[in-house]
C-alpha cells in the first residue's frame, strides 16, 4: 500500500496453531528519508473505524490485549508483528500496519484499498503429522539415522518432538523455510534390530494439539551360516517374509539333515 510516501509488504495470509504464537513478517520503505521518531501501529480491518491491535502508546481492543509486540527494528524498515496465544476468536481476522507520523484518520481511501493489503490470520486447532526420513536402508546390526520434522510459526515456543518417546541425540535444529514459517527437526541414531518394524514421531504444540507420524522400516537382515565347511549367506526382508533368525536357522538345518 502506498500512502504519503511509504509502502509495506506482508503476506496475504498466515496460519498458526491455537495457543501458539505467530509472526506476521512485514517490511516497509519510505520514498524519502524515514522520519525521526516513527511509530508502527497495527489495526484490525473493519468496514468502519480503526480498532488497534498494537499501539505502544494507547490501549488496543480486548482480544489482542497483552498479546502483540513488534519484532525487529523500525529504523531498519521492519514492521513485523508478533501475536502470542492465538485463539479461535482471532481466526479470519485481517490486520494491517500504519507507518506514518500522521494518524490513520487523516488518510482517506477508496473502499477496499486497505482490505487488499491486509494479512488474514488463519487459526488451526488441528496438528499436522510430522514428517519422518531415514538415511539409506536399515540393516540389522548396523547404525541407522532417522529424522523427524514439523513446520511451525513460533520460534520462541516451538512444538515438542519425540522419536519413539525419546528426544533426539542432540538439540533440535530450527530452519527458516519461508517468511514466518520455521521447520523444527530432531534426529536419532540407533543400532537396528530385527524386530524394529517402524519408527513413530510425535509432535505436541503449546495449545495441547498432538499428532503422530509413522515410518515403516522394512529392515534388511543378513545372516551367515556355515554348511559343510562352506560359508553361505542368507538375505531376507525380515518384515516382508516374517522370518526370524531362529526360524531361518531351523529351516537350514532341516534341509541339511534331510
């Protein structure tokens, strides 16, 4: 939106979890030098009036009280808004910033101009399943590494991830994948056993929402058996053939004595 020599960019919508926080990324520029003492105010869009959701010198509407703050430096053109403790009452709200020394009431616009530049809040109460990945083919007796990832909007209070009920081998990593969206990842390395059929990863958000993802392992096993002085190798897909080491050896012995 261009107004009195300044403009801003922010996403058209952003999705966050109930009970979690969300950051609306926002950047602004002035066509001339930025005025000294500039303030950023965020408003809730409605057809009449300008209810503030962030104003550092005045009170804001009740459902945003104590929940909003600015992220980053206004001097560097950052107008990003952080909202703590999202609630379902925030769902579908459209917000926009005002970055001008003159009050918004002094700005006269045609209907729809402000609406077109708002960011819509989409609040979800449903956790997405985490994504699991494994490096290579898991083989009995060998080390294997599995990772679990989930995307979120709250780096200050991210969701909790566990692999088979345990945390990762090292602290989780956080990666910014796009404006306002982070990916949290944990990893575990373990020695593969024949009975390992799957790996589960569970996520829990600040609002209590939970989801679980599962990865089938399809473990490969390699056994060596000495028959008549020769070393023979037997390979199997343990899960697919439903064989155990003992049952394989019994089969070999029966065939040899028969």
